[in-house]
């Protein structure tokens, strides 16, 4: 299959589904919806000292959003909101033709074929945006979290 939307790497990431599920009692949670395609992603987080100690996602979405959520779910523990924002910016740059984020998030390189598929960029970014919103909600409710 040569279609960049369904590369083997993307399909493997989506099937792996790292971090899939819900946290029993998340400290912060956000659900984002992409009306253009129907993707819906919920990200739950637990933070200590402003850093993620647990992250889970419930992804009812296309394979692109599922794969992106799995990459995030595999390696987000330990990151703070600024680092997630930096990662989101790096992924956005990749989708515009830039380099892939550094390890451990270099798996986002699987999306480099989506440069010409601009409407699908939101699918890849949705889990990152949900994580940022979940952290923001928590920080607003518990300043200094």
C-alpha cells in the first residue's frame, strides 16, 4: 500500500494503541472533536509537580489520530505542558514539511507523507491538543499543579 495515509508504520502504531483506555480517576481530562471527519479523542492525565505521571486516551477516530495518540501514550510520562506544546509544534512543523521530532517521539516521522493532505493534519494533532487542554484545565483548577 503506497498511500501515505495508510503506511504500514501508521497502521502498526494505531494497532499498538499504547496508552489506550481511560484513567480511573484522572486529575485532568479533555475531549476534542474534529467535525470535518468525526474524530473524537479524550485524553486523561495525572500530574505531579506539573509533569505527567499517567496519560491515557480514548480514541474514536481514524487511523491517523489513533496512531498519533499511541505515540503520545507511549512516551508522554514525565513531560510538562511546555514540552507537550513544543512536541505539538514540532509535529505541526513535520506536517508542513519539516523534520520529525527528536526521540522518543521520532515515530511521528511516519506522518511525513501527509504534507499534501492538509485537511488530515488536524487528525494527527488532535491527541496532542487534547493533552494540552487536559493539562490546562488541571492547571487552571489547581494552580501550580
